[in-house]
């Protein structure tokens, strides 16, 4: 099925047929998309203007899902970004497959979160506007374009990595429990657990680089904090 009310490049959706809740969410928000069952279909059915991105659901058929991700990452099909939908039980695998996706969500998902992540992905394609900026030392976060820079180096962050970093950097020195971060960053109706926070913190530290990874502090038996308090000497 393809929905193309706006002329935007369609998204690849896996599997085919698409899960009903995903198809409904995409249709209600007006996203153009087409379901594919295999990498060959993604290549053969690629539109003239290319694909606008991909949403790969991996909870029911992880073998097929990751095979498609690997095929898309080989560069034979021009595509960016790739959003991966996984179950909570698959979180532990993501550290070893981080090169196969740009962002991930847990299933079941909330339609508003899906829409926000897709909007974020298109912000990253390059609209430049005047924006508020959160700054802390070498770090700058553009709140309009979702761009993040440390020491002049651009950070390639997923939607939730950006949201977590923005939240922490906006409250320097304050300690937050994992449960509070889940509530404030992911939302009260989020289905994931505390491990989700740990996964995102590890990926953020890796992307900040060895020199700046210590901007995010682990507070033993409590949670995480960022930088130093505004009130510290």
C-alpha cells in the first residue's frame, strides 16, 4: 500500500503486509509509504526520486528485518534514515547492531512518538532557521533543527538521544533517577524499562567521544547527572 497525499518520497516499511497499527499511524499522519517483504523488493520498487527512509519492524521476524537493514546499509539503495522497531526483549542486541539503524523505538509504540521521530528525521535533512540554543561548555544544541555540536564537531544523534541530552544539558548538576528520566524524556506512557536509559547514555557517551564522555555522570545507586551544578563553585 502507498499513501502519497503530499508528494513526499515514500518510506520503506517492513514487513509486508505492514502491522495494522503501524499502517494506521502512518496513514493518519499523512506519511507516504510502501511495504516490502525483502531487500530485493526494496531495490526493484525504488521510486525515481528514491526512498524517503525506512521503518523496519523487527519484533516478529528479526532475521528478515536485520537482513533488510544490512542490505540497506550496503549503500546500494540511497536511503536515510532507518528507524528500527524492536521489542523490549531485543534491547540487549542493539549494542551489537548499532551500525544497522539510525534510531529505534520499542513496540508497542505510541503514534505521537512515531510521528515525532519521523519529523525529527526530516529536520536533520537540512532546514536552517533561527533557533534557541542550549549551550554547556563545548556542547551546543539547536532546539529548532535538532542539531548537536561538540567542539565544532557535529553529533549524529537519534531522536531520543537528542531529547535525553537536551534534557540533561538543560539541568546541569541536577541528579535524575532512571525512572524520572523515563517519565520526563520518554513520557509517562512509555513501555520500556530503566535499561532503555542506560542504553541511550552509553550511546551518547560514545558519540560525545572520550574527551567529553564524562559530561554525563553516573551517580551510583541513583541515576545520572550532566556537567556541574549552576550553583557549584
